[in-house]
């Protein structure tokens, strides 16, 4: 029984949200059964249900109230624009109507209203494309202005127009009021609640990742030849001859490594969600314990943990990724020699891992307990009744997660492991010397084997970095417990910066969904180092030039893709709305309630053709299903209003599941919702008002068995019109958007890579400044890098979406090379994972002129490395332009060459084994580890750039200057 209850209890939060989402529309349909309400709002009353849904009562409180503010502003703005349109139309009627004329239709009035309607829809569509965050707000603005403007040609006095606009305002604000009541009083949910649930899941995901990381270390111990054999078989035939490489990514991973790769992507996705939820949680008033600053510090603590965890990607790439790309020349040897070489190297690694196995697993156990301790103290995890007692706990049973002295205990374990680090390195170097003494080719291969030293150092450094970051989280949790923060609840106020700065001045996520890199801010938002120049204009030097420079924004807006998308929406809605402005078709427009068609057009317009093709089929199927549901909801209870309301609520309840669990199909669920409300709402309206009252407003009253197919036809007609204007006059394909956004992604990677190197350079020279000051160079670069990381994590889902929807486009011409695009995206993700960790892992003052223990000639090596890094950055920028605009690469283009670290390893290697002074030994290990991490990351990034080059060449080609003679 307990197990059954636990299984059911997991779905209770989802059931609550489904009930909450279905309630506003049902309440409004039920409210319309009141005689006073029905006679007050007559034929526009059931539109309240649609408005209530667009208010999104299911959202957490901070998000809901932010939307509510924007919705109120947009509604008032729409009312003002509608009154202006009505006024202009009436003035046109007055100036063109002969005296004593009794004609109700005036062509001048209709023409003026039609032009303003077209301009209004264009402006709304442009804003929707420019700021997707305001999508629902634009929907509400469009619905109110659309209804008022299509009725405008009928008005002969302003009193009639004002009466309609006031009635629409009442309808909208009633919907807002009901949605607000549901949001606040029916299973209220704050942004903090959502954030804390995701933080709990995040801690669980981190603990699970570390356990899989331990499993991967064990798998590396057990595997000696598998990956080498796979790489050999991939490039050689049975007869031992070399097969030509094709440039396709054939890297194979251990099963444990594959699991880590998948979990790492999930961690990054969850981390991005926590970032967004933290911003909203900082903005709201709440009754709780942690204030806005605490939430921000907690997120930074999570980010410090994720940074070194991302570095495990380096280890996976070293053992599973490099052999296919970096050692292609070795595959030209005989198969037997390759197998022997690989077995020896893997065996050497296995012997060293046996030495490190125990301490690493012991520290991993303590880190896992650290996560549990922080979760318990911060009340994210429940206090465990009993804890497993293996390894560490068996020896220190008195110390367990949740104890006040746990942070001191964890710090002691970390220091113990840090003290053993030198023994690991010494054991490795002794094994390396013995290994070379037993090999005939020791002299020729010593350099290759010596490079594996930094793999050990990097792994140890990763473990220590994760442990140190978790210790900071533990100390933060203990601090909140000691200062009384976690002792009682209090009224928590939003921070002024978050409430005003983030709400009104910060760019929303995915702002650049439809934009060029310069328009969406890729070239300026996160750039503190340089700004792009205009090749057609010098910088303004006087007042007129500065003023007129702003006028250039007008043609730039008109030719932008947002403006084009806005015009598509305007033409699509106008192709139906024009019926309301023509004398012979106006009555047909109102009889058939074609307002619903325009609502579907506004909601259903998409930028890309592939997504539109998929959604057209989905919306058509959903609308037909909605008609069937409406028939069932009406006839199963014989049209009794009480029974119809219950059945309709059940349909809304099921529909809410789709909105919650599958939000990417939002437009599909909207079409289903609109169809149900149009059919059931009009049927209930007719039943309540009676036939005579229903047709008094000029609309035709059909019985439900006829009304349902007609409403289905209006919805499907809107879907078809929206689809037509998505393709006409030319389609914007998902394939085109995929290439452009992939170019943006490569550009962001180039900036991220360059910014990371700038931070490393400042840190090595001890010129970061005080990181507590926002104006210090290190702090500014850190902020830029975090912004770039978030932009990249936001752009990746969009790329995956386009890669998914491109297969629904019409197959014209050759096949689309989707595999090559996916390979480039995969390589970019790999590089981001590597660079995220390496930037934070460098110690300070390695190259400082005041450092007396600096290794000679390292400054020259770093200068050479800097040149190589700049080459990589330039290469990525070139790839970005080539992929985005389809420009061929320059002739004879070569990827960056590796940097030779052999002199450094020959100088540092013997010093490690001969150093007896503990301070000197720690200094050498610190420098060795720093240079090792830099070499690993840059070599792996260089190899990724090489693989990207192969794919880009296949995509855009290479300029050929050769002359055939």
C-alpha cells in the first residue's frame, strides 16, 4: 500500500496543475449562465475564456504577475489604438457622406479602417518576432484591436465605438481577474517553489553524475584494449592495409562514458532552467527564509560545481576521442604493432589507476555526503533516518550529513587527499621509468608516454575542484544556518536590481530567435573588447550626424526579418479581415464569426516552413478531435448546461496535460482549445439567450450539429491561410535557419574561446584585479563569459528544433546534409564543455614577473600558445561567416597546428621526481597541473576545430583558383 501511495503521490503536483489550468475557462463558461452576465456581454462573452487562458494562470506567481502587467498595458494600448481607428473612420465618413444620406456603409471609412488594421497587425507581428517573451501579450493586443477594428466601419458615432471598446475592456479585465484569482488561491505556486524543486532535482542529478563518474573510472581500469581495437578496426582492413579516412566522426566511447555524456547535457539544460527561475524568484515578494541575495549566491555555488564537473568531458575525449583523429598516422603501421602499443599504454594507465582508485573513491563518497548535507541544511532534501555506513562512515560514524561539524570533517578529507597528490605523481613517474626500461623503443616513444602524465594530473585536479566547490556549497549552507536564516520564515522582498533592472532592461532569453547576429545582439551585447565598424559610415562627429544616425534605425527595421514576419502576419490576417471592410462580404464575415479564423492565424503563424508543415497536420488533426470532443460533451448529457460544463471541464483538464508536459506543441493545443470554446461557448450562449437574442447582433445562430462543422471550418481555414502566408511569396526553411543559427553558434564559440583565453592570461599574470569589484578586468570578463555561456545554452535547443523540423519540408533537390550539421553542433558542445572548466582551473601568477619560482621560458611558450589560440578564434569566426551565409572557405586553408610542449615536460618531469622540499614540490605540481590542463584543453579544442573544418568544407566548399590547362 505504501509503494502504491508513493507511486500515486509522484503525480499529485501534475494533477494539481492540470486542475488549475482547466479552471479559468470552465469558471467563465459557468459564469455566463448567469442571466445578468449573459445579457450584459451577449455574443462576445465566451471570448473571455480565450483571454483567461492567454493570461496563463498556471505560471508561477512572479512570472504570472509579470505577464499580467504586460497584458494590462497591452490591453489599454490596444483600446487606445482601436479608438483612434474608430475616430479616423468616423471622420472619413463625415467628410465623404452627402447630407441626409441613409447609407450605412461608407467606402472611405472602411478604407481608412482597413489601412490602419493592416499597419496595426504589422506592428504587432514585428514586436512578436522581435521579443518572443511578449508572445502572449501580443496575442491579447491583437485580439482586442482586431475585433474593434473590424467592427469600426459599422459605427456612425463615437459613442457606438466607445461602447464596444469599453465592453471589450470589461471582458478582458474580467478574464484577468478570474485568472488572477485562480493563480493566487487555487493551489498557489511561487517561483521559489519551482526553483527549489529544480534545485532538489539538480542536487540529485549531480550526485548521480558523480556516481557514474566513479563507474567510468572503474571501467577505465578494466579496459585495456577495447577502444584501441575499435579505432584500429575503424581505419584498417583485415589485410592490415590502411583505409582512407572520410572525416566522419567515428569516435566510440565506453558505455560508462556514453552515460556520462548524456547526463552532462541534461545537467547543462537543468542548469539553464535554474538560471531563469532564479531571476524570477528574485523578483517576487515571498514568505520564506532565503532572500534574493541568498538565491543568487546559491546559484553561483551550483555554477562553481558544474564548471569542474564539465571537465570530465576532457578525460572521456582523451581516452575515447583522440585516437580516431590525432593518431591517424599510427594506423598506417601493421595491426600487430598497433595492438601491442595500445595494450602497453593502457596497461600503464591501469597500473597507476590502481594506486589512485581508493583515495579517489573515498573523496567521491565525501563529496556525495556534502551534497546531502547542503540539501538537508537548506531544506532541499529531507533528513535521512538512517544512513548507509560503508567506507568513510564506517570509520567516522559520528560524522554524518546534517551535523554542525560536517564542513570541518569534509575539509579535513580534502586536505588529506591533497597531501596524497604528490604520491600519485611520484608513483606515475616511477612506473613510467620502469616502463621505458623494459621497452626497446623507449627513446623514440618516451615523449608520447610522458604526455600521459598530465592526464593523471587533470583527473586529480578535477576531483579536487569538484570537492572544493561542494565544500563551498556546504559552508554556504552552514553559514545560513548559523546566522539564523534557516531558523524561521520571514517576509522576503525582491531586490531592486532584479525587480527593475532585469524586468525592464535585460534582454529576454531567445530574443534572437529570428534575427541576424548584429540585430539580436550577438555582436554587441556580450562584447566588452571591441565593436563592429560600419564600412559605409565614419563615426558621427557633430550633433546633426549623431541625430541623423538614429534615423538609420527606421530603414533597418523595415528591411529586417522581424518586419518581414510582421508583414506576413498582417497580410494573412488581412486576407480574411478584408471581408469585414467590403460592403458585399461584411455581413458574411460576422454571420460566420470569422474572428475565430483570424485568432487562429495570429496564433498559428510560424516563421519556418518545416515547422509549419508539421503543425498544419497536427492542428488539423487536433481541430477534428476537438469537434468530436464537443459533440461528446454536448450530447452525452443531452445538452443540459450543468452536464455540458462538467464534460467541458474534463476536456480542458486533459488539454492542460498537453500544455504542461508538451509545451513545444503550444499552438496545436491552442487550436484544440479555440475549437472547443467556439463550439461549446456559442451553443451555451444560444441556449441561454435564446434564438432571437442570439441573432439580434447580426450573427447566424446554428444548432450545434451544424455549428460544430462550421466552427471547425473556420479554424481549419485559419490554419490553411497561416500556412499559405508562411510559404508565400517565398518560404523561410528550417534548413536555412539551421545554417544561420549554426553560424551564430560558431561565432559565440569563437567569442567564448577568446574570452576564456583573456581570463587565463590575466590570471596567469596576476592582473585580474579585485574580483569583488564589478569594474575589475577579471570580473567584467567573467560576466561576459557567463552571458555567452547562457546564450549558447539557449541557442542549442533552437538548433535541435530546426534539425528536427527540417525533415518535414518538401524534398526539392538533393538531400539535406543533416548529419554534417549535427556533427558540427556536437563538436561545438564538446568544445564548450572543455572550455567551461579550463577557464576556472588556472592558478594565479604563473607568469607573474614577481613569481620567483616561475619555470624559465614559460613566457615564450605562452606567447606561442596565444598565437595558436588566436588562430583558432579566427578560424571559428571564419567558419561562422561561411556557414551562415554559404560562403566558400578560402583556398588552401589549413587548421591550426599543435603547440610543442615537449621542452616544458622535459624540464618539469625530472624535477617532480627529484624535488624533496615539500613547498617546491607543491609549486612544481601546481605549475605542471596548470600547463597540463591548458595543453589538454587546447589540443582537444584544436582537434574539434579540425573536425569542424572537414564538415564545413563539405557544406560550403573551398574556393578553387586552379586553372585547367
